[in-house]
């Protein structure tokens, strides 16, 4: 299991496993147009095309994520005496604990990526995890890694649009996501679909990307950072926690707990989530997502594309990710963005 990045995946950067080599340049160009107001890139356009936008985004970036970050595509709060890998696993196991997962229960993982968090939670709780994803390449990687790690008896996957799931009512004992539902074009409709497939009394929890209440949408700097984070992460429109909670309540959930794990309440013992992108508190498991390592990777990708080892457009994709790392750090330091707004909810017994 690799959480700090997998060096063996360097060959995938040149092979373009998720996109045909001839289509890489046009894919990144079409994707960026959705965020370019001069070319009709609006929030409405991104919401209308959210499914293809998300598929294209993860086709472009999954190989870079797995190479540089690992199998779990999310941030986590971290203690000063804790490794990057340990913080990622602890964040996932905390969610499994909050959801009361245990043998005999089955949980739905919304937007499961390549399955890293679900596999950790399955190991921890010995419960069954069913991963939902709309991206064929990520599903293929999830199944391959799950088989390699001997977890096929606990973890399974299926392809579906989470706005219209081919799942019966009252199916799952729990539903969760780790930094996934910010891709949703309509939070309320999404939450209504989630509560539909949950058993009465079942728990729903997740870590969500949000702009904080401190984010001033009349402040040019704040808006610039918000838009840059959306561009670099395939997001239609970041919203505030109050909007997320309002949608959860309107969908029919009972709110049991909320907490922003993106905050750093004790600087003496805790490390801000964005320090991993700045190269602070460096350890072996996290060196590949430091600025220096990302710069070296960028130059490596430039050389691969120049020598025609990697297809044209590969450098543009990595440069987009390189740049958004700076935007994420800025959003964190300004206190206007958090990747770890946590909520735990229950479907009422009588619903």
C-alpha cells in the first residue's frame, strides 16, 4: 500500500494510460476552456457538463496523483511527530470509526478514486466497502490494486453517476466520501439521492472542500484563489459550510456532528494541512509533493514530452497541478479554504 506516492508509476506518466496519446493536448485544452470566461466558461457550463469534466480531469491527473501522493487522494490533519502516511491513514480510520463500521456492515464510498481510503477502512473495520466512480480508468486501477492487496472479499466497485445511482432504496448501512462531493453540480439533489439509498438510521459522513465563511466574494484576491483552486481540481463551484449544511438538512438528514479538520487549533503540536505542499516537516513518505520534488517532476515531464516519450499536453497537465499547489497553500494561509470540512449525519428512522 503506497500513500506517499508510488515511484513505480513513473512509467504511467509517459504511457498516458487513461487517455489516447493523440487526445491528451485536446483534452487539457477543452477542460481549461470550461474555466475561461472568454470562451464561455461559467459555473453553469461546468455544472451542466460536470460528468464529462470530472472524467476528463481525473483521466488527466490520476497518474500524477498516484505517482506523487499515493493511493488516497486527500489531505489530512497531522501531528508534528506523525508521518505523512500515518496522518492519511488515521484520517480514514477516524471516518470508519465515526460511521460505526464493523463486520456485517456495507458502506458506499462516493467517488472512490482508485480505492485507497476504502481499502484502509475495510482493513480497519472488516466491513464491506462498495466504491462508486464514473471514471473507467480509476475503476480499473481500484480493482487491480484491491486484487493485488488481497481485499477483493471486502472491497468491490461499480460505475455510476452519483446523481442517479442504479441502487435500490434503503440499501446501505453507511455512505461516505473523502473530498469528493465538491465535484457535485447540485448538492441538494445529490444529498437526496444519497439518503434514498441509505437504510433508515444509517450514517452519512465525509470530508468536504469548502470556502470558509471568511472568504469574501467581493475581495478580488479571495475570488482569484477560489477560481484557481476550482480550475486545478475540476470543481464547478466551491461553496461555504453553511450552504452544505442547509442542503443536508433540506435533504432530510439529521446533523450529528460538524468540524473543520482543515483548521489548526494547536500550532504547538499540529501541522497545517497545506504544509505538506510547502515541504515543511519533511519525511520520506511525503517528499514527492514538496515544491522541490514537484519542480523536478515538472522538468522530468518537460524532458519526456520534448523527447516525445510522453504525448503533447502532458506538461500542461502537470504545470496546472504544479500551479494549483501554490493556490491551495495560499487559500489555506488566508483562511479562506479548507479541504477537510467534516460532517456526520443520520437518516431518520421514520424516513
